[in-house]
C-alpha cells in the first residue's frame, strides 16, 4: 500500500481522526457521559473511521484499496449524523422521558437504508484528482442537502428547545450552548460547501472531515466545561440535599448563604416561597426565629460568629418555629484563606429534638421507679452522698413499709398489690415537702431523705403521713396502713449507714406494735 501526494487535507484528516479518538477516550473520564457512553463511542468511532479513511484515500495509489476506504468513509459519514442525534438525545436526558432504546435504535435504519440505496442504485467510481483519489456516486449528490443538513438542523432544534426550557443558566446549560454553537458552525459549513460545490466554485475536497472538525473542537470544549464544573455541581447538590441545616457567614457574622433545610425545618423566618437573597448580608440573628434556650448560650453563639477565634464552636440551641420547639446541636468551624486569615464560618445545625427526648426518658427511668414515679434507690444513694455535709445538717431519714402487702397479693392478685404500692407512694409524696426526697427502696419499702430537718420536724412529717393514710381504703375493701420509723443525724461524724439502720429498726418497732395491737 504505497502512499503519495500527502498534502494539507491528508494531515487535517489525520488531525480530525486523532481529535475524535481523543474525545471518545476523554468522555469516559466524565461521570455524566458514562450513562450514554455507547452513543458517544459510536459517534467518535464513525468520525475516526471517516477521517482516517479520507486521509489514507487522499494518499494511496492502489485503486482497489482506495475503493474499500471510500466504502468505509461513506458508511461512517452517513452513520455519524444519526449517532450525533442519539448522543444529544441521551445527553439531554430524553431517555428518561419514555423514549425507549428500541425507538432510538430504529434511527440507525436511516443510514443503513441510504447506504443500501447507494450500493444498489448508484455506482462508486474512484477517480484521481489534484488532491488525491476521489470517488463519484450518483446518489451521493443528495447526501448533503437531503440528509446531512436536515439531521444537523434537527439537532440544532433540539438543543435550542432545551436551552429555552431551562430558564436559569448553569453549567449544563453552558455545555449545551457550546454544543449548539459547534453544530451551527458544522451545519453552516456543510450548507455553504454544498452551494459552492454545486456551482463548481470549489473543487471536490473531503467536506465531511473539514466540517466536522469545528464540531469536535466545540464538543471537547463542552466536555471540558462539564468536567471543570462537575465539582461545583456536586457541592451545590450536596449543599441543598443534605439533611442538616448549613449556614455560611462572613467574619462579621453576616449571612452569606444557607441551604433549603432551614426552610424545610422551619429554623429560619423564611418560608419555602420566599427568596433567600432577602437575608444575604444581614446579621445571622435576624435569620433565626425565637431562641428559647438559655440567653447566655444564644449570645455566646452569635458572638462567636463575629469573633476572631480560630477554634471550633460546639453547643446546642432550642429554637421555636411555627409553634414547634426543636433542639439543634451546632458545630461551627472557621473558613481560612491561604494566609490563614478567617474569611467566615460554616455552621451545621442538626436536629436532635428526638435524641434529647430519648435522653430525658432514659435519664428519668435511670433515677425513677417505673411503677410509682418516685425516685429509685440509685438516686437516693447519690443524693445522700451529695447532702452528707455540715451545710445540710441535721439530716433526718424516714423508713416506711406497707402493712399487709403480701396478704393483698395472695388474696386479690399482684395487680391489686401494685395499686396499693402506688397509693402508698402518693400518700408519702403529698405529706412531704418539695425539698424532701421520697424514694422507693424496694418491694413494699420506701425511704424519705429530709435535709436540714431536726428530730422534732421529722416527727411532724410522720404525723402528717399517718393522718394522710388514716381511714383510707383501696377500692373500699383494702385498708391502707404504713409502718414508719425515723432517725436523725445531727453531727457530721455520725455514719449515715448507722442512721439508716436506726430508722429501719424504728420502723420495724412500729410494725411489731401494730401486730400486737391487732392480736390484742
């Protein structure tokens, strides 16, 4: 296969072949194009074949090889417009709008029917010319005005319609505009070439290769635009779709940007239909509605936004929006420039309302008796340690025990026994002061811790308890009776465990006296 007459058009065709091959490989590295890589690959391959066959046919001597190269050129250059149309359809996302792949693949029947018609009803003749071997086919004269140009116009129409539909310019619109520009140049080039060729103003030259070159250049620019902007697209998408509320402020505490989560969660005074631009440049405190947390907490947060501190801020705020109180954890981090100066801060608000509710429930259950709602033994032990000092002396302890609980459980069942335990707990709580700590010690026993309570005051408390349960019955059938005992710690060197034992002993003394009275 000897080559001769290597000229400008040969080199230019090789350049376009390399350009199409590079575009095909480059598109694979871009995430949005991976979804329609097949259509792009077909377009790149057929353009590569058309350009390469043109370059070789312009320089080859052997007519046999030239014929086969022209067949390749014809087939690939006829398929290219259809593959470009399918590429544009895929790129614009029409495949998700009920355009099935089978319908798109039917479009490939157009170039196949054209090629079949040329082979059946036309003749391919390779003739030498001043720029290399050229071929002449009778039906090919219809190729430009009746096929190539209309297909390009359809692509231009689709791209123009898409730009019209999207009102706001973004990176994807920019890439569509670039694609449209390349297709317009490609179409105008083809149209002008057909007019000049029909009037014999210019000689036959490899028109497809020359006209497709600017299209591929603009296509590559479009791909580059997508790749350089995809990072920003990803950030913008994450910024809006993240479930946490994000607030960005400058170094003076003024609002620069915030995501839609603020409006979804009613954290800000804006509703969904209002423009966020209204609050840009305003103080952050104007954006967030009523804060019902401790005022010192909110002041600390907004003061931090304006400070020069390079540390992170962590805290929580209870915010009221739309008559609903929500608690948010806040993490604020500074944003630095290359010189380590603070440009502003980014604050992340995370809704922890449910978490706080669960924490309170867990905390309540860990220090309260589930049946009676009184403090449990664990809480009593902690409080006894806490108040065991001179400041709380004298400290009195009352021990209480329900009389006849076992008999009630055996005769009436444990449900009735539980009701008796709850009733006794209510009597004890009502008879004691708010500062007194009434706890369920276990089973049918209770203990009351009375800080700053003398022996005489403890006796008065016992009298109130006796008066409260005296004559009371549960369901008019079960008499409520509680045995009581007490002891008082008046000196700091007295052991609280001994005081507890003394109170317990006094309680059993009272219980035994009741039994003797019943026996008598």
